[in-house]
C-alpha cells in the first residue's frame, strides 16, 4: 500500500470518491504524522509559512515523490467531461441525451511515478 499525503484537500467534488478511487489501485490517504509517506500532493501556489515548514519537514523525514494535484488525478484516470466540470454536482448522466457520463477513465491510468 502506497501512502499519499495531500498538503491541502484537493478541490474535488467528492473526496470520498477520490479516496475510493486511489484505494482501488493500492494507495491510501494519510496525514502528516504518518510513519511513511510515499507521495506528497501539492499545488503550484505559494503556501503560507506554516505550510511551507510542514512541506520541508516531510521532505526531510521521508523520501517522497512530490506531485501536483492535477498531475496526481490524471495518473488515476481523472478525465471529466468539460461540459460538466463546473457544475456544482457532477452528473452521472448527460441531462440532454441520457448517455452515461464518467469522471474516471480506466484506459488512461498511468501509475508510473518518477522521483
């Protein structure tokens, strides 16, 4: 099982769905005090000093792979339909055609990570 630490919870409509998705591939979400952290998910933003200190501490204590939220989600097949990405509730079906709408694509999952 690989351990993933999110510096900030991702801006994702359903966090439990995300956790379920990554656990399907042998990953689990952990907190900063976990014994082992394999991946640290960050964003390309300037964090405040407290969070910067936490990032530095984790990097010094663990051999982590640092990856952005966007890249991390893409590795797990996140491929939402652009027509619905900004909706408050991502639909299961297209309201105009009735076709199924998926947020994940198993065909593009690529779990090869490089340090």
